[in-house]
């Protein structure tokens, strides 16, 4: 089959109903599958689309506030990228990235999750409605909490998740943090979390639902559920031992917990979301599952490096069969949020126990790590 030149590719997408505001200022690479660009998607001037996996759903918008490059990224219906560089990310319905985003592989934003401008993400998972302010670096995190667009977990502007530890020969990134959780967070019934701006969180850490971290602090430990936390830093000035290694625990346990959360979310997508969606939207959920697989692989790789440097073997992680999904699947529907909200409380409790069991089995893999 002959490869279409750029002008022909632009003409083809126009014919199939994609809105190209100014064809002179849009680039679509030869490897992009034009059939994955849905009618009603809008490409503003300065848009660049690259990668065979790139997908735009109906009403998706790219480049509303400036030049935007998408590489192997998947935007569901009415998702939007204002401007910036987005590689390997998946945005579900009405999720959005603000201007000057810098987003790397493994990132997943669920329904109506959003960021303001100048946000950096990598292997970041924001469950439905979670909102990030501006000037944020929030890599290697999973965040949930809240119930709606008006009642959602949020990170204030100027926040950093610190995802690197300097100890050892080269340092390590066995530092993922869970802000909220998967087994309860996916059901949109938990109290929202707020991480105050001009601050940060040193990973790996766990933050409970309802926690509020006061602005202007760097938290260096877990944040308890339903507490307002302000951690005062202590003075420290000591020589650095270049051969120092921190202990295996509690970092190994926190990493295994995070990996368990990823496995639980993957099971939720594969067993509860994928069977319930119309055929035309399956590629979006399949892309989300692929991103979760990539996150699991990366977290296992980073944990293995951390353990090997400390003379310990990586445990065999096997979440086991997910077991029968206790959630009623019903007819395929586009409205995932409506389906979740309609679940009775006893069904939600069964679903949370199902997902929590997956997390627990992964955590149990590290029982021998002292």
C-alpha cells in the first residue's frame, strides 16, 4: 500500500470528519493510523501527531492553547491537551492536560482528571476527577479520592513528588507513592485528599483518604487519613558516606504495596471495565491496561535493583487469579461514572474486598524480606 504524503494525509482526515483548523500548521506522521482519528476530533494549529498507537476520540481537542505534540498517546472522547509534549499517555473521557504539559510513558488520567499548566508526569495515575494545579512534578504516583467534579482530590500549585533516593552506587527510584488507594478509590465514595501547594512529598509514602497536607512543607513520611498534617523539618548537617545503603524495610514493603495497587487497578480494568464498553471504545481501555502493565514492569524493575544492591533477591510476585468479579457488568455503556455511582453499597464492599485481596497477595510476596 502506498504511503500517503502529508497533504494527502491531511485531506484524508478532513474527509473522515476530523476538524483541522489550519491544515498548513498540522503535521501527521506517516505511521499514524488515520482510522484511529475519530470524526469530530479537533486539531488546532501547531499540532503534531506521531506514533502508530495515537488515537483521538470523538470531540478530542489537541493544541487549544499552543503547539502540542502527541506521540503514541490515546485521547478518549472530549479529552484535551492544551499544549506541550505527551508521549505514551492515555486520557479517558473529558480528561485534560493544561498548557506546556510534559507527559511521559505510563501516564493514565481517568474521567475528568485534569492538570493546569506546566505539569510534568511520568507513570502517573490519576483516578477520576483528581486535579493537579500548575508548576507540578508528580511522577511515579497514584492518586484517588473524592466523589465528583466539585468534590475531588487536589494537589496545589508548585508541588513535587520526590522520586529519587541518592543512597548506593547510583541512587534509586524505588520511591512510588500511593495517595489514596485503588480498592476504595475506584468506587468514588471516599473523602477527598488535599496536598497543599509550594510543597512536596518524599516517596515512597502513603496518604490516607481525607488527609490535608498544609502548604509550604515537604512531607517525609506517610500522611494519616482524615488528619491535617504540618511536619516541621529538623536541622541536619553531617558527612555523607558514599557507600551508605538504607535498610531494605520499610521501602520494600511500600514498593510491594504500590505494585499490588497497580495489579488491583489492572484487574478492575480487565474484569470490570473492558467487558462493559462498546466495541469502538475498546482500544482506549486496552491502551490503559497496556500502560498499567508498563507501570508494573517498571516498578518491579526498580524494586529489583534496590534489593540486589542490598544483597536480597526479588520475590516472586504473583497476585494469583483475580477470581470472579463480584461487580454486575450489565449492558455495554459509555457512562462508566454513572455505572459506578449506581452500584449498591454491599456490591461496592464486595468489589473493594476483591481488589484488596489482590493487593494483599502481592504484599505477602515480600514476607521474607526483613
